[in-house]
C-alpha cells in the first residue's frame, strides 16, 4: 500500500472529500503525520474508528526505525536507521554544552566519488523520501530530549549522500521541518552542505528557504580539488563561485567553506593562498575540519603546525576561521566516516 505521507495537504483534502468527509479531516491527519510525527493511523484519535479503518484499507505509514544505536565517549550518538525496504542509512546526534545537532542523510549511499569519504565508497541505492528525511530529524529530537533534556537545536545535511542530488525531496523535507504545521524548527538553524553543483545552488537560493549553505571545498586549486573529489572536474571552481555569489546576492547568507587539511596533500602555503583568494570573492567563513581516517592510509590528518599556519594566514587576511574538532570518531560517526559499518 502507498504511504499516506506521500500525499500533499490538497491531495488529502481531495481524498477525504471522495469519501464524503469534510475537508478539515485532511488538516487533522496532516497534523498527526507532520507535527506529531505519528506512525500509526489507528492512533489518530480525533477520527472515528470507521474512518481510520477505511484509511488503513488504502494507505499505510512506513516509518524508519533504529536498527542499531551506538554511543561515543564524547556523547555523540550514531543511529543505524532501517528503511521500510530494508536498506540502511546513518544519522548522528552531536551534543555540545549549549546545543544538539542532527546530522541527517539524504541518500542511501552516495552519487559522488570523494576520495577521502567512506560513504562515497558505497553504491548509491536510491534517494531518501521526504518522510524518511523528516523521520530522522524527529527521531534525533526525541533522543535529544531523552538523553540531554533539551530539544534538537540544529540540523545539518551532512550525512550520507549529496543533498543537491536529491533536491526535490530535501527541499520538501525542509519545508515540513520548518513549517508551523510540521516540526516548526527555524530554517536559520538548518545547514545544507553540498560538494558544489552550481545549478542547484542557484535553485536553492531562488527557493528562498532561508537555510544556511556550506560548500565542501578542501582545495581552491582546481587540479588538486579534482584529485581529491574526482567528480568536481565537471563543475569548475569559477562556476561554483558564480553560483555562490548568486546565493549571497539573493539570500544575504554567508557561505561556510568546509575544509580538511591533509598531510602532504593541501598543507602548503600555496594551498592557503589559493583558499584566501577564493574566500575573498564572496562573503564567507572557513571551517577547518579535523579529518577522520577511514583506514586507507592515503589521507592523513595534517600536523598541528600546518593547521595553525592556516588559521594564522586566514585571520591575517581578515577571514573568519573556526576549527571543528571530530566528534564520535570512536564509533565511526565523525564527518566522512558514515558507511554503515556494523559495531563489533
């Protein structure tokens, strides 16, 4: 049977009118599905039993479930999330003293081939549906309340998959997450991270979702970035910059460049100078992300001196830079490590 959550509010109205019911029934069901994140038609208590039975004859709800939960020594929680067809993705709850962040997936596997990322080694099986994305967020919100006694505060689309390759569903999920009739979260607390697809960056700007944008950059030297992220040879840095400038012009929202520094790969002065030149072209800041090894030995974390050199030169150039330390590395929950590994 079809998942009732694939129906829009207007489609729900049409459905209930076809049953001889008043259109307001659609709003009641919509509220159960998207605001309360209910996973059982039988528990929609403001509907008659007869009506619930009628709906259940035609529709079902296919929620995600936690197949495996792992806790890091730093408090990070990784969820192995099972989908209705048996496929798996991973999502992560990242706590700090002041907030909790959900790192959610948008695809089963990934469409891209970034050399340093464990997820990229998985075959892309399919895109996640809108409800499957929203379920991850609702699930982590419940975990945040249970384990940290506070609601989820932030969402990052930095889990498995490239969000821009599942654009329609990601955007609709964000609408469900942010609308008052949904989870009611602020769009300003949502960051969409992309490896850089210019056309889709512009589209996201035009859709006026008021979310934040992060670009997985890792090198501002074209040839080097193409080695690190082979797919990027289709999307030159000049075209990406044009799209980022369009984004800022349309939204006024500062772009975050996500940047790992690796030993003997991008840890030289020439790499820093190229990054500074790139940053100067648009209102931006840099997150230097501590690399999380994936076991191949090719990409090694840079030494502290190289990291400090990046920070010093970026700050001297007037560019805001933050160092993002790894969280959840002991359970393969850190950035770049999500690959559906089983716990020992």
